C-alpha cells in the first residue's frame, strides 16, 4: 500500500452549508471532517496530495500538523476532473496505484480503501470504481453492468431513463487508477457539457479502450458525503456512535450512549462510568474507576483514579488527582490543579489555582490565582480577590490553613501554616503561622504558641 498515491479533493467552498467557512473545515467530534479522510489515508500511504482552492491559507494552517502533506492549488473550480489535473505532476512521476478521495467523506474506513486498492492491483485494472447500494439512489450516478457483471457505463441522474433510475448500485465518486492511464485520460478530457466542467468519470471512456475497468462495493454508511448541515449532523451521529462503541468495548460504561458526546483523541481507562448528557472534549485523559455524573463538560483535562465528578460540573484544561470529589456544579477553569483526596464542592469556581492533597473548598467560593497547601479548609462564601482592576495577584496558603465563612482574601497575600481567619474577615496583610485573624480589615486576634 505504501506505493499508493492518494489525491484528496478539497477545493470547493460548499455553498449548501450556508457558511463563511469552507466545508471541509467544519468539525465533527472535535476535528475538521477532512482530518478524518487524511487520518485514514495516512494509514495506507505517506504519499498524499491535497487539492485546495477556497480559503487555501486557512486550510493549510489547519492541516499543518500533517508534515508530509503536499498541496496543489485549483484556482477555478471547473469540476472533479479539473481538480485532479492540478496534481498531474505527481501522477506522471508515480508508478503505483492512484487513489482519488474527497475531503467531505469523513466516514470512510481505511479497510474499505485497502480493499479497493488490493482489488485494483489483483486484477491489474486501469480503473476501479468504488460503488455502493442505496435504497434511495436519487441524485447519484448509476452503475451500468453487462450480463457478466462487468462495468460498461456510469449514467448520471439527469441523463438516466426510468429503467436506469431503478438501479440502486451507485457511483460513490471514489476511484483507483493506473497512473499512466489516468495521466493520458486527463490529457484527453474535455468540458463539452452544459456546465463547461471537466468530470472525472468521463476518463472512463478513454481508459476502457486501453484496459479493464472493475468495481468494488462499500457499505452505504461510509460513502456519505457532507454537503449540508443535515449531512453534517448525520455524519457526526455515526462518528459519535463509533467513538462510544470503541470506549465501551474497552470497558467503559456509558449509561446512555445516545446522549453521551465524546470527541476524538480522548483516553478513557476501563471501569469508568459516564452518566447521560456528558460532553468530553479532545485532549482529555480519564483514568480507572472514575464516575462522571450527568451534564458535565470536560475539556483537555486529566482526571486520575477514583475521582467522582458530580452533576453539572465544568472542567477546562485542568488536572485532578486520585480520590477527589468535584461538584456538583463546580467550575474548574484553565490551569487549575487539584491534588488527591480533595473536595471541591457545589458552586465553587477555581481559576489558575492549585489545591494540594486533602484540602477542601466545600461550597460557594471563588478561588483565583491561588496556591492552597495540604489539609486546608476554605469556608463557604470565601472570595480570593485576585484582581485590583489592572493586574492579577496571587494568594498563597500554607498547610492546615482554616478560612472562616465569607472571608475575603485580598491579593497579594500569604497565610502561613495553620493560620485561621474568623467568619466575615477581610484579609489584606500576610498572616503568620498559628495565628488567628478576624475583622474588617482583619487583625491579629490570637497566636498559638
């Protein structure tokens, strides 16, 4: 398979999407639909060419992680044949099979593509057409075969009579070619049609005079092309089902897979339980025996063993160590780090803060730009006032610090080990270890020896 040249057509805008963004960059389960095609292509070969046109700079930037990807530019979109012509220099110097794909068919599997290529090689075909069978083939070109089952023609919907329209084997538009025959056929391709465009299926007339043309069939689900928002939603549902099935096969319990939204590139260990209506975004890692209750949203975060994330919690670009409870309705904003055996309770918001082992922020508190030591207790209604209107400042708590309810800690401020504040205090100055402060502003009440 490594000697296969793969050409992906991705130049069209996709006007039926009614979007300012080119169609192939619309995301499904966290990544652009063209990435699904590329990922399957690279499982077969590193010789990949992408034909781009509309928003070419944007497409190149989005696909910059594919280091070996070659781009060719199609200035005017004059049909699929014209698109392939733009990659002619790659075709002419290539010896192996040439596979033509589209950037808007994200459901294709590499197993299907490998089967297409293998059959093409086995029968030394000049052109192998990937077909499929549809209950309702309306809108697709029909595959016409002779009595021996050999392909003799492809008839487009607008040219088909009633008898041909009853045929339910359709042309998917995906092909494998012999490179020299394809190059010659492109030379002879014309645009003598009502649209004035160069259609790739028309090369068949040239190739069948020189070599045989065969077909290979694919599952109808895989060949779905995304042309509308409805198509996008349908493809997303299939991909989400594939992702969820993979995790369940690996030992993850999804209480309601239909309402569980897990993106690509999420790692989940076995014996994790995920409740309905949970959204887990790419870049998240979840270790064993975690429970995630309903209506949670987790993005680019790391959750260690035996953590429980309770109902309605949001975790963004944060890490949580083992045996910790989060929520319900907790909000962990980016750069938050929670240690082991901690408790972050209901309606607690943390931002760019760390909470060390066995500490508790039980409920109704805001913690911003803070470092909290081990075995601390933050009372209800505590505010870490980190912003002076111009700059953000840090608050540092040592180990075993106790913060009374409704305390305001005005940063920058530091409370050393075993410091305590009385309820309702406003702390504007550092507090030494073993000291109790209270009042507005907080003053020393007692220092334990």
